[in-house]
C-alpha cells in the first residue's frame, strides 16, 4: 500500500563518526506536531578533507568484468598482492591484425535458447552453421546498447537476435556473465594455492557513467541471475563507472606507459622537420602495446605515478572514455597527499561510440543497394551479414588520417548472389547507378573505399565527440584542465586520436595509455580493491519524493489544495533528497522518517521522482518523472510498543555518494532493521 508521505525528519549527514552537515528540519508529520513546514534539503558543501578510513579487505580476490558493447574481458588481483593485475587467458580465434586481449561481445544460443558459446567461439560457430540452420539459432551482437537506449527498461525488456527471434534481455546478459564467471573462477583457482569459497571473491562489473539507475540495477539483477553473487550478499558486487575506473588506473601511470600527443608543437599536422607527429607517435604506441602483450600480469604503482607528481591541489583533468557504444566524460581532481579523487562535474556523454561508424557504413550500403534489400539480406543470410561486419571492422581499425590508398572490403559471395536474385542486376551495376561516387567496385570483387569515403563514415561520430568535449570544457567547473586522457577501445583509432589532437592539443596535454583498450578493466580491479578511492561524486539528477506541505494562501496554487481532517494541505510538493550536480561525499547520507498511514500496516511503498533540473517545485512540474520506488517491509510492532500505532516511526537512510543509490531503514521504537529495497525497474 502506498503511503501518504508526511516526513517528520530530514537531514543530510556524514556516515558514522562524521560531522553533521545540515541541521534537521522541524518535525513535519501532522501526527507528530503542529508545525508542518518541510524545510527543503539544501545542497551540502563539499566536505573538508579528512583522513581516509583504512580499506578493509575481507575478500581474497577481486575479479572485474569489463562488459563492453563491442568487446569484453576480465582481470583479477589477489588482495595479498594488490599491485599485480592478472589479465585473462588468450582467446582462441580472432581477426588478423587485431589484438585479442578481449573477446567480441557476441553470444550464441541454441534454438532451444541454451548457451552454446561466447566471443570468438560464438562468432566462428555461427559463421560455420549451414545458412538454413543458422536461421534457427540465436546470435546476439553489440547488445549492450539496448540497455542504454531503452527508456522504459524493465526485467521483461527483450532483445532481438540477428534472426529476428526475441528473448528477455536479462537472460541474455546472464548467459554472458555466467560465461565470464566460470572462466574467471577457473583461472583464479589455477593461480591460487588457497581453497576459495564463494564469499572470498568480490566481483566488479563496469557500466558507462551516463547510464541511469535502472540500467545499473539491471546489470546487478543479471549478475544475481548468473550466480556471480547472491541477492543476500549485495556488497560482494560493485558496479564501477567506466571513465571513473579509467581515472583510477591513469593516476598510477608512469611516463613510459603513456603516449603524449601534445608533447611537441605542430604546423598543419606536421613537425618542424616536415614529418608527421601523429604517425610517429601512433607507431610508437603500437610498438609499446605489442611489447606489453607478451605479459599477462601488469604491475601498478603502489602510490601515484609520475604524471600526478606534477599536479598541484586544484589541478583538473578530463577522462574521455571512448567505447564501442558510448562516450563518457568525467572530470576529476586528485587530492594530495591522500591520492583520492574528487568528481568536479557530473558525468556526461552519449551514444557516440565506434558503433556509430558501423551504422554509417550500413546506411551507406542502404543508400547504394536499398534499405529493403539490406533488411532482407540480414534476415535471410544472417551469418553472411556477420561476415560483412567483421570485414568492415578489420578495415575500420586500419583507417588513418592522410592515408593515400583506398581500402578494400570483401563482399560475401552470398551477398553478391542474393542481390542479383533480388534485383535482377549485379552489385557492380548498383554501384554505377548510385550517387555514392566515393565507393567503387574492384575488379577483384571487392568494395573499394576511398580515403574520402572512410573519412565520411567517421566524421559524424568524431565530430559529436569533439563537440561534447568542447562544451564540457566551457563549464566553469572544468575550465583550466591540464590533462585530457583518451581511453576505451575507440581511443585506439588513429582517426579519433588525430581529431582530438587537432582540437585540443594546444590547450591541454592529451595522454593515451599504451594499453588504452585495457585501461578500464585494470581500473575496475583497483576500484574493487579500494572502493573509497573516489571520495566525492556529483549527482546526475535531482531525486526526491512527493509530500504534503501546509497550504499557504497566495504561495501555493489552488489546484494543489487538499483538506484533510480540517487541515489544509498542499499536495505534490517535491521533497528533495539531493539536487542535480550536487557534490556528495562517500559516506554522506540522507535521512527521512515516515509514519505508516494506518495501524497494522505491513508495507510502505514510496514513489521516487527525478528531474534533470534543480528548479522543480512539484512532482507534476515539466521534466519531473516517477523513476522508482522504495519499499519498506514493516515487522509486527511489539505489543504496547507504541502508545499510538499512528506514531510509529520508520527511519530511512539513503546513500547517494556511491555508484548506486542504496537505502536502509530501522524501526525507531524497537531499533530493529526494516527490510528496505529500492527499485528502478518496475515502473
């Protein structure tokens, strides 16, 4: 039963032992007092620097899973040797010229929806299926983006396989996570002399920083379904924000582990001696990366690296996580001497990842051959379509600015044959008739993409990334950044590196870790070893609940008036927990007390509302929407425990300074914990 909310206490406090930051407002519940004015939650000042609590490590090993749009992988570290990060085993299969440190995020299920394979094995097995048989198998590729793009995400949200069949998304993600669980645990046990129990492992799963609470909860629920941890031990699983993880790792870097794209001045992209700075630095990065891949164990600094030794208190830097699906931007400041990180501006970004280049290529094919043909080919020859995307991916990775020669992309024979049957003329004829002059047909039966064609495919996505970084740098909190770190799989692209270098090389130092595609994975392991390293975060949204305030004539609108038991109330008032872009330190909590609406009530359901702005007054204002619920399961009150059942007080504590919103509750009369759950997936 939903409660009629009349909170009787509000405060924003530090955790145990910390100082109180906001004085509690006067009691507000009609059953508890006559004063019914609810003081709004004021944004807390950024807490003063305090000594960090010693990081308690009850786990024996931390296993991190970087679940990416295009590729995924895992790494782990034993808590007795936290400076050594072990990467996963080499993967079977792979593409010529492409590093196999991570596996493609591809999942293959049997026609009966049972797990068959993941990664290269899934892709290759699907390719080898008979075309008629392949139409019955479920092959999922780049499916992570569905979680970001779905506005009404629930546990019943479905994903569509390449053949058009649908399946619950939570089950697809659980299959993939279960695969990583089995492989990671086997490798951990092979390297450990101790006998590991389930509770000895802390799991970390990475998600984009721009993901909202429903998507984060979705990944947690998928992990529960996959058996990584039990819902009864939620602390065993951490959700890490991808650019935040990269930032945690980057602060450990030494100078020989990075490429500095802005180390020397340029003139029209050339060095003073006429050579191309970009080409030389990229070759240097490739060589360093090649050497690094001979070892699967990485040793990190016990303190902070040499780059941070140059930084002073107040220095700011941006981490641009350029992945397959999204680009996330995080602004951090390192706090000396503790080495903790403080977020200076809320995470921002959008769907500007490398998949945008793939979609541009598909749009170009539709322009040449017709959208109806491409859709038909994908449905009737799904394995051949996968072959074509793999061929394009390999050429996409070799695209570089200033490349003089064209790139050849092999079209599967089934594409050429299917098109002739479908249209009655050849692929070559279609190319001649199209207006796409930058794409030619090779006499060897391949598409020839001119440098202009490849540039046209990259430019829309790269321009969005550059524009977003420009807009971020214009924010007052961000001006004067000294470093821009490029990380993520898409950051390996010479096209993106060159564009960022031209746009920002003169205003800040552009740093690319030598193992750029693994930066997030390693940082996620470090985050699992010490989750307190990010001390202050910024709230991405305003969160609150709808409550009653005493109606004030002339201030409150008449349509909000509610008369109850002779008292005049204003309905739908937004009682804020936190405000958008508010600084919230790790350990800060928001407290509210609620009274059951009737005696004997066993459940209180509280609707949570959110907004992207800070000026909302009522839950009915434009831009305010219901985004979740808090459920409090009330135990039976002890006989005579309350003089009056209506005065029973349930005190809830909400924590907003972590990567996920958490809630706990206690029955004030009995001091017993109340089962509290926060849900963003059941709207």
